[in-house]
C-alpha cells in the first residue's frame, strides 16, 4: 500500500498576496507504507542523530532557515555547510516520488498589472525528484 505525505507553504488566499512570497505550494511525497515506516524513518533518524545527537527534532523549513527550535547551530558556517551536504546526501539516498503543485496569486489574478508576474510564474503538477528531504513525522499520512 502506498502512502502520501502532504505539506503546504504560503497562503492559500491568492487574492491578497505577500509580495516577497506570492505563491501557494502544495507538495507531497509518495512511497510504500513499509518503506515509510522502516527504511525512511531509520535513515532520517540516523541523519538527525549524527548532526544533532537526538532524533526528536523536526526538520521544518521555517525553523531551519530561522536557526531556531534546535537549529541554532546553523548560524555556524561550518556546521551549516555540513548540515546541507548531509541533507542532500540523505535525499539522494532515499527512494521517494515528489508531487509538487505551485500557484501564483499574481498570475491567477490576471490583468496588465500582473503581466510580469504571470510571465515569471507557472502552475505545475509533476512528479519529480527534489533535492530537499524532510521527515515523515512532520507530515500527516493519507492512506
């Protein structure tokens, strides 16, 4: 049986957009349930243990980019470089199918005012291999 883990980023209210981040993204990762409950958890826990000496830390982008909630050491350039190198190694080692959909508020609203934003943005729905990894404990499974 396959499971799908979903997460979102941005604001779903595309009529009023945040200028620095005028998109809504819905992303997911699809895999076999046995893989999610076994090899994936083992690999992510080993990654966390190796870098943070604990496995209960949640790999949440907001915390990683803001150096908070256990990611304070990412302020150190050497540790930050090691973290991202190991994160990319982990992602390459995992057997995942990524599903990503992005919508731009500017592009969807239309009109001359949004012409440039529409030209730069696009809506996608694809299966891809991302260069980012996360933990299954952060997502909610849909079976």
